[in-house]
C-alpha cells in the first residue's frame, strides 16, 4: 500500500485537477458561445480546442476580465475574421474569469 503523498505532491495534484476543471469549463463556455456558428456540423466538438488552452492559462494566472476580453477580441479579429463585438466578448470574458474563482492561491 502506498504511503500518504507529500504536501508537495498533494499540491501538484490539486493544481493539475484545478487546471483540468478550468479547461473543461472554458471549453463549455466557448462551445456554448460558438462564435463562428459551427454547432451541428461534423467536428464541432473539436473546433475550439486550440483556443481553450491559452484561455485556461489566462484564467489560471488570474488575468483580469479586461485581459481575457482583449484575448477574445484578438481571436475574433485575427483567427476567426469576425467583426468586433465587445459587449459579447465582455460577457464571455466575465464568465471565463469566474471559472478561476475557486482556485486557492495559498
């Protein structure tokens, strides 16, 4: 039987679990938002995967709502060639920001 994990191992495990939870929630938010309107098409469930990681890192690092919104605005303009929609990106950034609220920084 394995011994009790060290505090460092427990902290590392908790950090990995927190990041996974953030990624799952960010993915859910982006899929629900569906900025390029792909819901229902083949491959939809994987379409936004590449943007989830960088956003999750912003959330994990406790970036401000404004920083997350700027990131979303850049995605809209540079990746998806969409016109700006700052009201929507603000709402989405606020939702994303809240996903990191449960993280213990101690």
